[in-house]
C-alpha cells in the first residue's frame, strides 16, 4: 500500500511540474482515478483474490496428495496382484503335476486291467475251445459208434441167419437179467 501511495505522490508531482494549470489538473484527476482504480483492485484482490488463490492452492495440494495416495494404493494393489499371480502360477504348476501323475497312474491301472481282462478272455477262449473239442470228440465217438453199429448190423444181417440171431438175443437177454 505504501508503494502505491508513493507512486501516486510521484505521479502527482510530475503532473503538476509538467506545466499548465489545465494540463496539470487533468493529469491530477487521471492520477486520482488511477489511484482509486489501483486501490479498488488492491482491495478486491486482497479481500477475494487472495482467498481464491489460497483455496485453489489448497485444492491443488489436496489433489496432489490424493493422487499420491491413489498411486501408492495402485502400487500396493499391483504388488498384491503380482503376488497372487505368482501364487496362482505355483498352484497351476502343482495342479498340472498332480494331474499328470494321476493320469499316469490311471493309465497304468487301465493297462493292467486291460491286460488282466485280455488274459481272462484268452483263458475263457481256451476253455471254450477245450469244451468244443470235447463236444466234437464225443459227437465223433457217437457217430463212429452209430456207424459201427450200422455196419455191424449190416454185416451181421448178411452173415447171420434168423436162428443165430435169436440165439444171440437170448444170450444177451440172459446176460442182462
């Protein structure tokens, strides 16, 4: 404020020394108007401008602090996410190992079961073949016996007469009774 008064006095004295009554007076009024304008501006700036700029400075400071906090929280969240990612990778690796081991064991069990089943099927097939062979042998024996009987009957009928036949039948009946 002192500077403004000093400036005003200096301009007033310069205007008065500049000459003429009218020219000097006009300059004085211009100086007074300038002083009023500068004083009004000083009053307005002092009253509301300083407050505005102070509030603005505080708001910017608060925003900077908030940004710092947000950055710190983001960095912390990033570190947490990295840690969780590493943990997830480890769990995935472990799960993959377990799955591979389980698959290997299941494959071995399946192969063992398949081999056992194949052996059982082979054994059953051998048994079935043996049964069929025995059945075939029995049928061949029955067939051979039938054929032998047919041939024997034919031969006997040709060589044996009815009295011999009766005698054989009687001997057989006596042997059976």
